[in-house]
């Protein structure tokens, strides 16, 4: 079997959550924007939706506490 002309290198990066090294091709961006490994990956779902709803409610509550302009 002939040897390949060029060696193929795979870049590795440390997962910011667990600290283990993974090939860059296996890392995915989670809902916070960090590139994490498959074990630490949290797909955006109900938690992200609940955060948006909570922020919307907090904004509405802060608008209600403002004094009306006469």
C-alpha cells in the first residue's frame, strides 16, 4: 500500500465545560455560543424558550413600574 503524499492532521481543542480534548470536527455550538463536545452539548429547546419568556415578562414588569407622563 503506498503512503499518502501528505499527512492528514486533525486539529484538537479543549471543551470549555468539561476540559477534555476533542477533534474540532466533533465540537458544536450550544445555545450560549460556546463550542462544546458532544457530551456537554445542550440543544436549544425549552430552556431557551423559557429564558426568552422570562426576559419578556421582566421587561413588561419594568415598563409597568414607570410613572405615566402627564
